[in-house]
């Protein structure tokens, strides 16, 4: 059974930083797309960042260079380093992965999420940015 487990959420002030981590178990995603989505209650979930097995990363426009997605294939883990956080970044952040995707990860994961057809979702971790 595939599981994704996030950690690292919390509360920070605007301008602060957080690092989210996600460990996958039950399947080796080292050659497949992994990424991060977020959702605010009452709003649609949105893709934040995605990364190919070779480390090629893509980001949503709103990231504006503030976040960095990375992975450790040996550990089957993906990370999201978030800097210059804004109050608008407050959301529940979800780790995602898909064993049938290897390229164009942000587009691919977004499309699959829209069809509720992603291979795996984590339970999410809360990020709160406020003063």
C-alpha cells in the first residue's frame, strides 16, 4: 500500500521560512513525478511545485522564486523549502506522487489531480503565516 507522509508544517510570521518534507512508502518513486499541492478551506486545491526523477523542477506562477522543491531518491523523499512566506500562503499542503508520470510533472500532476486520478496523496500538513 502506497503512503505519503508529510511533516514540517507550522506557524510563521510573514517573511519567514518553513521546510516541508514528505516520505513515500510502498512504492519507489525515484523515476516518477512527485510534487506539492495546497488547499485553503472553501477554495480549489492548487499545484505548488513538481519535480521529475532527475531533479528538474517546475513551479506555479505564484511561487515567484520563493520556494524550492527537491528530492532524495535514495530516501524516496521530496521536500519543499518555502521562503519569504506571505499570509496568502496559509493553507494545507499536500505531497503527491504518480507512478505513471515522469515528465512535464507540474502539468501532468495538475491534470491528474483534476480528474481525481493521482496515484497517491498525503494527509497534508498545515502552514499558517500570520503576524
